[in-house]
């Protein structure tokens, strides 16, 4: 997944488009995990890494306010699912949005 998203950066018309695609990929990954009760620690770790990078990219390109609602939804979905990485995801989220 990370390789695909890196490729998106090379072809996206703007950083905003690449970041939007990244957030969309995370949303799909979280929904997949929730829908199927899938507990793959490798996938969860990859989604966490991608989420953390997306937050840093949002800040670098001043897009964090625009994308904050979607990021909060991701955090809420993971928290509600009982997935083991909810706390780590919240820490990443708060590092970007809670000052």
C-alpha cells in the first residue's frame, strides 16, 4: 500500500490530491478491518505509519484543518472497533490536531 501511495505523489496534480488519496486509502483500510473483523497486525501497523505520514504531510502543506474531520472519523472508527492500535492512532492524531 505504501508503494502505491508513494507513486500517487509522483503523478498527483498537487500535494492536496495525493494527501486526499492517502486519507481515502486509510479510510478503506479501516472499514475493511471493521467489516471483516480482520486483525492483521502488519496491516494495522502499515495503516498507522501511513496515517502518521499523512498527518505530517497535511501540516507541511497547510491542509490539516481541511482534512481534520476525516481524520477524526478514522480515529473514532478504530476506537469503536476495539482494534489494538486505537491508542497509537489517537497519539498521532493529537500530535497534529491538539495543541
